[in-house]
């Protein structure tokens, strides 16, 4: 299947989501799960040596939030969602100090009162903000071909520090509404302590859970979801329980809803690589079309239409075509340097990239640059056309050598 677009209708290969131990060969994971875009659960053997597994839970097996006071500034702000308050098709999110959330947690988790709001600390950039004072985990080797976070660690065109590595802390009953992951990315989620219930929907099944306006249902357990299923036909879905220490791999385009069955702490990454880069590209292009349609009445105002659309795309989506080209440029530069310089070792969280993987990455960048060049030509973006042509020449030269 080439090119691969995981956002098209794609049926699951397995009748149930497989559970494997940590000694699976990377090549097997790459071929059967990354390339085939299939979900997977790793046993707790994958996380047993992590500092966070020991430090973030008590001897009774419940979250130990007091430990965080030793390593972070309690007055630092963290993002907290109110699971009891819908905001558009998500949940209301506000920043508050970690100290305030800790006080809430200590009171709420005594009895989990229904009359009180259920507050979920999520999308916390813990690694970005506190890696200098504490190492919570090491990214498992299966997830280290991570172009998104590699780009943010090495990009030369931005002084801003950012990543897509998060910590989630939620009491029993906290949940994340029905969604698919940002940019069409993969994600992995490790339960440090606690249990989660996941409901997965293969790509295409989410269409049966959209209203007349094309909006996804907020909650797959709701009456609205049941009515939509009755109207649109049976829905293929998978339900799993994730226990403490287990790691879930979430493929591109698989919509899901997640509920904490106990007080829970988890670590989560969003990431993509050569296996799903075309899905990321196709989704980015679709989002640009939405932006263009939304502001079509501004097209003849004399402003730079292309620049306006790219700026709005970046602001609303978190990435635009210029960012995407920057990412491809960064990854290609690092892969070609690795092949050219014998002593250059490309690492992510301590795991080295192999030569064959580097060659694969270059081939996938070559493929997606061909599509991107056509877009830049259509948009009349001369500087980016020249850059794409230059990068394509580099890819071609490397493929000839190989």
C-alpha cells in the first residue's frame, strides 16, 4: 500500500486488540502495527524500570501527588479541564496553579462527590518544563522514530521550546471525549498508576457518529450516539481496560474515548514518522481547504490571501505548510548527515536510529515532498517551490547512492 493514507477507510486486522510483552522485536512492531496502523497493548514489563512508576504511586497503589511537590514549583500553572462542563465539542479548560489542583485532588478523591466538578489535569508539558530536575521515564524503543518531537528538539527556525509529551492526572470518573489525535498522529499512553477504559473506532466508523452538520458526537455513551447508531447502522468498535504499567499504542485516525476507572496518572506522546507521514499531510491539506472556505469572502480584499490562510491554519490547527516543510527539512538534514558522516549517531531518548531506518525515512520524505511541491506551485509560493525542489534533489541523490 503506497502511498499509505491511514485516514481513509481501513478495516482492523485483529478481532481483539493484541497484548504483547516488551521483548517484541522492533521490526515486528514496525511491520505489523506501525505500517498496518493497528492498535496494540504492551504489558507492564515495558515500564517497570521507570522512576515515575516507583515515585508517582503509593504503597497502596494510588497516585502520589505529594511527590511532585519535591520536583516542581507548586505555583507553576497547569492546564485543568472540567469534565463536568462541555465547551463546544470538548471540555472547558483553564490554567491554575499545581498547588490549587493538589488541594482540589486531596479533597475530591476522599469520596469523589457527584455534586463537585470532576477536574482533569491533562496535556501538561511536564517533560518540557521539568526535565532539568527529574527524569520520569525513557521513551520505549518502539516509539522513538518520532519526527514530531525530534523536530521540536532540533529545529533551528524557532526559539520557542515545545513538545508533544504530556502527563495526565485525573480522578476516578474523569474522561476525554470522543476524538482523534492531533495532526493525524499516532499516540502512546502509559498508565503509571490506575486503570482506564478505552473505546476504539477504526478509521471510517466515526462517520456513523456525526450529526447532520458533520459534527462528531461528544460522548459515545450518550443517547445521541445511540440514536445515530440506530440511524446509520452497527458500529465496529473495540473496548479495552488498561491496567497500571501497561502502554497503549493508538494508530492514526482511530477515534477513541477514554475514561479513568480509578484515580490515575498517565504519560502520553503524540508522534508521527515515515509510516504515517502521508496521513499527516492529507489531513493538513484538508484543514487548509476548510480555512480557505471559511474566509472565502476575504479573498478579494487585497490582502495576501495565501499568507492569511497559512497564518490562520497555523493558529487554529497548530501547524501550517511552512511548519510542515520545516519539519521535513529538519528530519531530512539529520538523516542525510547520518549517512554522510560515519560518526554521527542520531538518537531519541537514548535509542540510536539504524541506517536502514534512515534510508526508509528519506524515501518517505521524498514521497510526501512530491505532493507538497504541487501544492506550493498551486499556491504560488515561489520560495517554498525552490526549497522543495532542492530537497527533492537531495532525496534523489541519496536514493541513487542506495
